């Protein structure tokens, strides 16, 4: 019985190490080919997605991106739309002497499936913040 347990433990360890190796290889293949790291806009860094983080985290992130880029798009949907508007207002009004302005604003909606399986429309907003 002890040898059977030892053998099954060794098989389990070998299987786990093989799975880890396969996972590592698949990750390397993904990184070496086209990058699909979860960015929705093909790896563009000019889009800030608003979620549930503190407001100033998004303001800081946007200002960092604006230091390198001429314009940044802030995107939000649903309950986060108000936070996206707050972020753009903070950037345009509090950093008025830095020369950032609000550009194009796009309103829309997306059809999403809710937890109970029903299709629902969720409002979206996309706000462009750019240098003067």
C-alpha cells in the first residue's frame, strides 16, 4: 500500500509539472506572437477604462498617459459613467494651466447578458481628453 501511494504521488507530481511546463510554453507563445494581454483596443495605451478603483487612481493614470500622448480616451459603462465624467472634470479644471481640454464625447449602449440570462442594454461613454 505504501508503494502504491508513493507511485500515485509521483504520477500526480509528474502530471502537475507537465501541466506547469505546458502552461509556461503557451504563455511564451502568446507573448512572442501578437500580444493579447487583455487590452480591448489592440494594445493601445491611449484608453483608460473606468471601474471601481478610487477616483484619483484614474486621474493619475490619465495624466501619466497624457505626458506621453497627445490625447487619451476615457471609457466607462453603467454605474461608472459618473466617475468617468468626474475624472475628466478634475483633469480639465484642476489642471487648467497644464492645457488639457475635453474633446469628443461619444455616448452609446451595449447589449450584455445579465446574471439571470436576460439581455440588457448598458449605457456607455467615451470621453477624449487632449492637450491644447
